[in-house]
């Protein structure tokens, strides 16, 4: 456990770094995936493999996977915004945008969650959250203007990525309100199962003529997406969610788009424009206003790990 003073054990600190790096690297890996395979088919394979791995892990750790009949509608409602809409919109956006820019836009989710909480669920975010929303909107406007003025710009890709982030933000509110007595791993496993079925069906309708098995190094991309970003990272997150101080969790999330941008430079040879670097700094600042604690005592930790799903 983290110490009372908020310090981390070496193991938890190492796991936090591993989680941040792994989910940051997911963005250039996904870009490689959509260049090699039809996008919906690629995500269906990734989520299907992750589902199998997580289901085996749940069995090995004695986590009950049984879901009562009355809980299935809530699991499905959680899967739609958090997994299905997020995956479809984000992967289509990645076919149009650089991976680094996609990572930045995807991690505006906490700002969308703050807006949705205020206007949809009647919550009252503190003033610093509104300041963070304003800074994030400034960053988004900067990136959007860059896409619209570039000769090969894709403003539609930006809008799709922002829609994905908003779906995830809405889903984060639903996660607190639906099937809250389920173990987080149980909810994630069955949400992945539902998402796999929907994505595979959608791919069969729109991409069937382009289906093919991965070849050569493409298998590494599929393996990483299944085993690391979909399965291992969720296992690590569920361990850390209850052990990390709030500031550590917030800092981890803030650093993921940074890793996404610079790993895309190294792995894909992307060359961010000055707008990307300015927007990245603004988004990290805006996330800090929402994710880092205000200094007031934090709420007691719940008995179950909170639901969380990433790309």
C-alpha cells in the first residue's frame, strides 16, 4: 500500500511508470494496426484477445464472472459509451490523424466529463475545473485551426476523436451509477465481450472484403494490443486504482498523451507542428486542474476498484 504520507512503494511506482508507458505507446501501435488491417477488424481482434486473457486472469484470481440477469442491461449501457463508441470513433479518427495528435485529443476526456457532469447530471465542478475546460478548448481550437488550414488536414478526424473522448467522459459518469456492486474486472470482461461482438459484426458489414490475417511484424502489433494495452494494462490499473494517492493517478493520466506524442515521433517518424507542442502543454495544464487533488481531504476509498477502460 501507499504510505499515509502519499509515497509509493518501489513496486507501485514501477507499475505506474509501466502503465503510463504502455498506454502511451498504444497510440502509435494502433496507428500501425490501422495501416495494416481494416480498423474495425483490428480493434475486434485486439478486444477479443484481451477478453480471453482477462477472463483467464479472473478465473485464476477467483474473481466471479457471473452476472445476474438484472445487471446485464447496466453492463450493456456501460459498454456502449466506454468501449463501443469510443473504439469505433477513435480508431476511425486514427486513420485520418497522426497518432500523437489523436492521443492528445483522446485525453481531453476528463474535461468533457466535467462539462457533462455540470450540464447533464447537475454536478457543480469547482472553478478550477472550468479553468481547465477553457484551457482545453483553447488547445482544441488551436489543433482544429491547424487541421483546417493544412493542405492535407482532416478536421473530420479531429471531430471524431473529440466525440470519442466525450463518449468516454459520459461513460465515466455512467460507471458510477450502474452495476456499481459488480467487481470492476467482471464488468470490464463482459463489456469487452459485448464490444467484440458489435465490432466484429460492424467489420463484417463494412470491411469483410478486406479481411486478412496479419503478416510478419503485424503479429507483434496485434499481440501488443491484445496482451499489453488491453489485458495487462487493465490488470495493473485495477491494482493501482486503490493503492495510488489521487495525485499519482492524476499524474499518470496526464503523462499518457505526452508519451503518445513522443513515442509517435520515435516509432512512426511523425513531425509535430508547433501547434501540437503548444496544445500538448495546454492539455497537460488543463488535465492538472481536473485530475490533481485540491488539497481537501479525499473521499474514502470504495470497497471495489473503480471501473476504468483505456484504448
